[in-house]
C-alpha cells in the first residue's frame, strides 16, 4: 500500500510541477527582514541552513541517528534544549527518490511539504517528528518534545 501511495505522490508532484510552491521573490529583502543562518548542515551536495529557532533554546550537542528510520542512513543533526524540552534538526543523507523515502518510517503519515514528499509521525516517548525530501539524497528531519512541537512548522519554513 505504501508503494502505491509513493508512486501516486510522485505522479501528483510531477504533474503539478512547482505549483505548490510560491514563486520566488527576486527583490532584495530589507536588511531587518533578511534571513540569517543560525547553523548549517550538509550531505555533500550543498548546505542547508537553519534560519529560525524558538526563543530561549540552547545548543545541546549533535546526533547521528534517527531511531525511527527502517534503514541505516547517515544522519547529521544538532540538538537544542530549553529546560526539559528538546528540538532536533538534521539531515538524513542517502535517501534516493520518493518511493524509498515513503517507506523509511513505519506508522508515519505520508503527505507533501512545499510540493515535496513529507512524513509525520510520533514516537512512543511523545516526540513529534517531521521529515521531507528536500532533494534527491537529502531529507530534512525535525523532531520536538511536546513543549516545542508547535515550533516545528516555523523551523521548517526557515530551513533553506
């Protein structure tokens, strides 16, 4: 069933082209509104910067594994903490294509994010997880404990 969903998603995304993403604004942003990069990660094919983090979080190390993944893939990520809450932002390297991506996490819901395949799931410990295939070979992963789960969408919007 998941294979059918992945194939359907590929057809829909191909047919829609970039219609799901807004056109790029070619104007130079105002200095006060320019996106600054807090940190950047790479899978070897260009950097992805993290441009937004919730107020009050502090860097708390790195991580190299997402336990929910069915395959052993290279993961590069940064941990952030605020009191007892945790936010994880990272890259999953080596994901080749939407069909393979769709089957990476069991019991996840498959959707789209900015016209790209995306997965959402929760772990037994209450961690909310969101991952999308940014480009062939690179997926972006964001995980958060319940107190920071509302911030996932804002963090995702500022990755680029």
